[in-house]
C-alpha cells in the first residue's frame, strides 16, 4: 500500500473552495473569540443594582460561547 501524501488529500472539494472555506472559518473563529472576550469583559465589569443578575447572565453566556468555539 502506497503512503498517502499528507499535502494532497482528496475530499471532493476543490483546492480553491477549500482555501475559501478556510478563510471564512478563520473569520468565524476570530468573531467567536471576540464575542467571548467582550462577554467575559462585561462579566467582570458589571456594576449597579442588577450586578448579580447580569454577572451570572454574562458568565453563562461566555461559557456557552467558549464551548461553541472550542474543539470539544
């Protein structure tokens, strides 16, 4: 059995389309990470009479975003 070239794997998507998919996935990952950091920042900087409610809400929200952006 011949050893497969790791640089060329045929999955039914052209090289040009794979490159475009990689670009778009990179944008999505960057947007997800930005949302995570922004939400986490809100979580740590909540003040005022709704502190506890908002603190918990942002903690839940950034936890969900963290899971959606990870490889778990």
